[in-house]
């Protein structure tokens, strides 16, 4: 149990376009999901906390208008990178918290975004 | 602000050697500490999770310890194998339920 999926697993887009990444909890309900970003040879940095039915909470330095997060259901959160630029190229990973187990996050496999 | 540090940044050992990876954190107010493995270009695989009230956890050849008062954790890998080559990440769940990651240790086990 506690499986999290992400789609797509990789995406290449042109500069200026928008890209949507989906994060789904497949076998449990997740009231909270997290979005992380990982640059090459660096660790994961928390971007935002996504709560079902409410606005996301963004970490300092993360532009909320550029990284749009929607958590419309208990099993799906989406991250949209708007007007993507090459510096947005990164590995984006989501995690989900099981409603009954708030202290453990289950991670998706990640999405590799390359902006040309 | 919680900070997590991992030492060494990289480690190369011959196959069969026992090894220890270190993790330290600045704020002892944590819910738990978790060790992950990450293969190149891949996501995270959870290895061990130690609750704040626990001292250690074991899984197969892996043993993780936690000394919350001193802000330290170690991951012990016994009889290392080439398949253990990966980046190992330590993360603590802080008092606001945020997972704070260290920068990782890149391990290479040479055949």
C-alpha cells in the first residue's frame, strides 16, 4: 500500500510554455501533498505544501504565480509550471501523507522537466 | 531553522566492506528521521524510518541509529555490494511536519 504516482515521468518543452505535472495517491487518501524540486547533484528542496480544498503554502523564494498548485481531490495534486524557462529545468518530486499517518510521507517517482 | 548535514559527501569502498554514513541535524525537535536511497535519475526509496522515541531500526544489512539529543544519526551498511552504489539521503521531519533533507552521500562500491 501507500503508492504515489506521477505523470508524466519526463517532459521536454519550449521556453515560454506551461507544463502540468500530476501527483496521485493510488491506494490511499491524502489530505496533504508536498512538492519538491531537485537540481542536479543537489538535495531535495521543499517548494510547497498542498492541502486538499485550500490554497497551497509556498516556501520562501518560491513564486506562487509561477508554480501553480491545485489539490482538488484527496488523491490528486497538480503542479503547473507557467511560462517555463531553462532555469526551471529540474527533477520535480511529490509526496503524499496518508490521512491516518501524518508523520510519514510517501514519494512519487519524480518528473524530469527539461525546458529548451 | 533546521539544517541537516551529511558526511562524507562521497565515499568509495571495495566490495564487502562495512561502512557508516553520518547525518547531523541542528534542532532536536523532530518527529522522526528517515534514510532514503536514490539511484541516478530516479526517485526516492525509503530505507529506514526511526521515530523520535526510538534509538535504532534495522532492515537486512542496514542499521540506522538515532541520538536525538546530540542531533546525530548513522546508517550502517554491512558487507557492502556493488548494488548498494547510490546516493543516500537523510531527512528529518521537523516540528511543522516538513521534511528537511541533507545533501546526501554518494556511495560507490567497487567490485
